[in-house]
């Protein structure tokens, strides 16, 4: 069951809508009371792997499961000389 739905143009990246979507989310309660304004956990794909988004989620006390992109963790190839000028 989706908690929040946001529409945007097809040529926008998903990460630009991630924070507004989290802010608009209202989690209904089973018992009486107002809806919660933050989820307990966010599960997202590699497209949402950014420092800004991870920091935002952590600052709101939300746990997350977001796999890291592999190119961010790439190591220099063995046997190649790396020269920085």
C-alpha cells in the first residue's frame, strides 16, 4: 500500500523528489491518534544513494536500506601508475 504518491515529469531524476516525498509521508496508526509524520524505515534502490539523502534520513531518525553504488567504491587497478598533477 503506497503511503505517498508524487508525480513529476519523466525526465527528472528520482533523487530530486525523494526528500519532498519523505516530508509528505503520513503513516496511519492502527489505534486512535494522529498519523505519524515519519516512517520507521526507508528501503530504496541504488538510484537514491547520495550523501545528502542519507544525511537527511539519519537526521530525522529514520533507518534506511539503500545499497551503495559500485563505482563510488572502485579502487585503482593493480599495476597501473596513478599520477596526479
